[in-house]
C-alpha cells in the first residue's frame, strides 16, 4: 500500500512539471472562408489600419516562457483553419508554474483582411 502511495505521489509530482500547451480558437463570425496557409498568417500586437472582419477568439495557455515562436506558430496553425490572415494578440502574460519557471498565456482575435 505504501509503495502504491509513493508511486501516486511521484506521478503527481511529474505531472506538475509537465505542461500541456493549448490553443483554442472559437469561431464567432457568420459564414465560412477557405483555409489559409499558416505560414502567411500574421501575428499582430495592435489593430491594423486595413479593414478586416473578425473570425473568432483565440486563447493560448501552457507554453513555456521561452517558447514564444512555438506559441505563435501554433496560433497560426489554428487560426488558418478559419481562413484567418492575421491574429491580433490583445493580451498576454506569464503564470508561475513553480521553481522560477513560467507558462505563457495570451488572448486575441483571428481576423481576415477585406480584399
């Protein structure tokens, strides 16, 4: 019994150090657009001067603080499925995950430029 408890505690300890990165995109616009190439989706920090339509919300959690490029690429991949040409990251930050390490989070909007 004691060995089983020790194994359970060990598994919980390991699980607390292993994070799961996640990108959720929720479609909010009416209609559908063709998928875009993820490599062409722009990551923006401010609203563009060009006219656009909002396609959906983007929520990002669980990326390591040093994995900004991985996070942006994951956002591009998910937003491109909606037909987005850009994502405006409206808010982002870091959450402590213990022992001086942090997870990155962000929220934003997937958009498509008017042609």
